[in-house]
C-alpha cells in the first residue's frame, strides 16, 4: 500500500470509530427520556442474541452420523 492509501485507511477507521462512539450521545441526549423502542430493544435483544447463538452452535450437528449429536445434547441439557 502507498502512504496515501495507508493515511486514508487510518482516517476512515478513526472517523468510523468516532462516529460509532459519539452518535448515541448525539441521538439520545441525557436531558431527554429514552424512546420506548430503545427500551423495548434493550429488553428483547439479549434473548434474541442467545437464541441466535444456540442456533449457530447447532447448525452443523448431524443426527444421522456418529455420535448422533450426543455431545451437543448433553451440553445443552447441562446448560439448561
């Protein structure tokens, strides 16, 4: 990479980082109440993420080939 490409890449990463760090404080200032949809997402998303993680973990489990998914079933039973 040339020096200009490196400088542009670093500037883009810095701008992206600053945008993601400062944007929530600009959109939701402290002197205003939090919107209801943000509260709703804060309540529902942790469960959704956990369900997504379980599905992603079990996506390659084969129930027709040895060991027939037994390690995964045992792990799920232990966790539950």
